[in-house]
């Protein structure tokens, strides 16, 4: 091979090597920008084919065509695979990487906020809040003779003042909008169970969730009362529901109240134990017993004492159930000093409950407001549940003038729980009196006016 031919081959080898290097660079750049490299790669491939064609001849050119065909086949297969199969994997991966969780909602849209609703009980209360009529002739009744520091002595001539009169005359004063208030005498203070206008209660508070009971009274008609009540029944260890409780007594009383009054009465849950802190929200508690042995823990005693001292009301009763043949005769109803009677009174006198206040039992006189709160009972409580007994009165404990506990040996619950009880309706009516009195007496939990000061 002469020098010229060898030089030509070297040049062609250089061109081929440069083409191969360019192809390698193009393939590397393919991973960076696919579509741009497609076009550059095609141009480079044509350049490579042209260079190889120029640098070969004869059998080498045939080998070139075979290698080119294999290269095109391999590249074409890779392209087809990438386009039809790899594409879905890449798109799915891209969606997962770019997914962003929505930001938390920190506050509700105002349009979606729950609008307050006014119940039927609240509507009746608001309707009764009409402003009082003012007298047509308004005049001043106070003889004012001084102003400034002398105003108290001028309006109330009998009052003592700390400073001497300044000498100002009454004609130097002028009054705008004098309102005359007529005062009337009543035999006893009238309890107003609730008044939004005067007590400034929030309408949102008028719900069974907070007070558990609200009674709206009519000062002119004691039976024109409305409201709601959630009753609580006390359960304790070893209490037999068939002997120490009338299973349906409270349920029947609640039904009677709904049917004969405008009070929506219901039982809150089934029973509740004295250890449950929810008793502090109960407007009144109901507890009965027969021959069970009271096993009250210190925690239960403290809870009960705190409840009673802070406006709570408890009605407890010794009960007896009638026999199918002899009725209540010989059942021991209405007898003093029974086991439950002694245990309950000892519980009230326990230092953790009421201490010495729990030993000051009083008989409830027939003139007590309890007997006239809704229905009239001039002869006292119904006695049909305790025939042949030696107890004729209910007993009560007072805390600072408020009735906190009423105890009964008279088996009044028999009227409520026994559908065959004689004169049953009279006993149910007394149950209504008991509840209305407990809810409306001053200082009780259900007296919601104490929450608005």
C-alpha cells in the first residue's frame, strides 16, 4: 500500500471516529432532551452513514449496510418500546411526584355556618316580653331642694349626707323622661323563672344541653307553664330494679306531664350513679329503695353533697309494690324506721354529704307551696300508696331556705309505676307538682336567672 492510499485511509478513519464520537455524544444527550436530540440524532446518523460509505468499498460496504440495518432495527425497537410502553410509566410517576395534598381548612365558610333556630318554647317566651304600658300622666313626686352633693338629701329628705347643702335651688334642675313605677304588695315574692329582656340570657343557652330544664311561668296562671325537663334516676350498688325501683314509674310520669302540661319531659339516659360528675347538671334526682343495703363510696358522698349544696334537688322514697291478691295490705308501706329510711337519713347526715344540715328533717306542712305549685292538694300528699301506715307527712331538708331533699315513706311512686293503682291520676298529678316545684323554687339549678347577673 503506497503512502497516498495509507494517508487516505487515515483520514477516513479520523472521519469515522469523529462520526462515532458525535453519535455517542448525541445518544448521551438523548436522555436530557428527547425531542431535540431526535432531530440532531437523525442528522448525525445520516452524516455517519455518509462518512462510513465514503470510507468503505466492496465487501466492506456490504458489511456496512448490514451493520446499518442492525443499528436501525435496534434503535427503532428502542424507540417503539419507549413510545408505547415506557410512556405510561413515566406519566404515572410524574403524577405521583406532582401530587399536592390540599391545604387544611382552618375556618368554615360563613355561608355554611349553622343558623340559630328558635324553639317553640323560646317563641312563647319572646311573645310574652311585650314592653309595659306607661302611664299617660307622668309627674315628678320628689321635692328636690338641692343639687350636686345634696341630691341624695334632696330626693330623700330623711337621709343623712356627709356634706352640707350647697344652697342650690330646686328650680335650677330639669328632668327628662321621668318614669313612674307602681309598686304592688304581694303575699310572697314572685319567682320569674326566665326573662331574656331582664336577665340578658343568650338565646343559644336555651337548650337542653346546658341547663337540662327550663320552666317558663305565667304569674297570672300557675298552670300556664311551658318548658322542658331531662329527668335523672339514681342507681346504686346491689339495688334490685324489681324491688328497689318501679321500672316504669318515671317513664309513666314523664308521659303524663307531656300529655297534661306544656312541659316536654323525658328521661335522660337510663340511670346514673352518684359517682358520675354529670349529676351536677341534673335539675333534680330521683332515688328509691326497699330492702337494699346502701353501699355508697366516699366519692359518691362528696358528689352528692356538692350537688345538693349547689342548687341540686333530690326526691327519695321508700317504696312497696302491691301483691296481685292482697294489694298493698301488709306490705309495710308508710311505716317509719324501715331499713331504707334509716340508711338514707344516715347518708344525708354523713359529714361528706350534708353533715349536721342532713339531720335537720322537717315535716312539710299542708300550706307549703309544694302542694299548690300546679295542682291543688289542700289535704296534703296522696295517701293511697301507704294504707295502714303510721307516716302521714313528707319530710324535707333545707339549705339556706331552699328545699334540697324531700323524703317520702308514703309510696307515691306506686301511683306512677302501677297501672292498676287506685286513684292513680291523683298520684300522677302530685308528681307534676313535685317536679314543677323543684324546677321553679329560688336557688335551684333549673332557676336559670342565677346564671345572668
